[in-house]
C-alpha cells in the first residue's frame, strides 16, 4: 500500500512561534517532514513589490494607541500565495510530508482543504496572547511593529482546527511534542 503524504498546517499570527515549532517537529517526527514557510515564498517577490499596489501594501494605523499594520495584497502577491498552496499540493503529489507555516487571514484554509483532500491533512492553530506576540515582534527585529496586532483577530477567525497550542508559556519543543502526540507524528 502506497503511503499518503502527511501535511500539517500551522496557522497563526506572525511571531506566534510557527517556524520554531516546525523545526522542533522536524527533529522529533518519525517521518522526514519538509518545512514550507510562507515567508520564503514572500521573499521571492522583487523588493519593488513591497509597498506596491500590485504586491503588498503595509498600512500603519493606531489601535488602542499602539501601531497596527494592515497588509493588503495586490494581484502579484495574490498569485504568489495561490501558487504557494498549489506548490504544497504538487509536493504532496510526489509523496512529500510537510509542515506548512502560514498566516491565513481570509479563505486560504478552504483552498488548502480542497487542494489537499486526497492527503492526510491536519490543521493546527498556533495561539499566543497579544502581549506576548507584541513583545516577540519587538525582540525579533525583523517584523514591522503592529503586524501581530492587526492579525490577532483575523488569523483564527472561522478556522476549524484539529489541534491547538498556545505558545504564551510553552516552548516550541513542548508544543511540537504535544502536536506529535495528538497527531501521531
């Protein structure tokens, strides 16, 4: 019997710890999982398409007296992110197991579920408190301050998860072990 590809999607706000959890899962899983990062796909965009209507527009506003950065995507960025989901499906078709690190703010999960219906798909919500997310965002130094605040209410809205973790007080490895036990990885 041929093995079906196993895909675990980690969804959550930027700085929630998805990338660290994915790396920890790679260390402990019994199968070789590829780590597919949304950020790696966004890095493919020409620099000129950041702050460009056809790519990504970052709009900073104040929310509760703190910065909040909304991201609008144009047709080039939309095409790229749709392509990412199709690349995941193409990798699965070749028998690859994957941990996908994404920030889904709209109907991306529906697209994933449709594209990956023939595979063993699990979706994990990665949560953290807004206070923790904002502190991490500041400490990282590679994020626009205010992204977490803008994504906080959107990333999990209307999403059904197979499992959830909260990284507010748990390490990436602790979260990875919990996910591995729950999903039998």
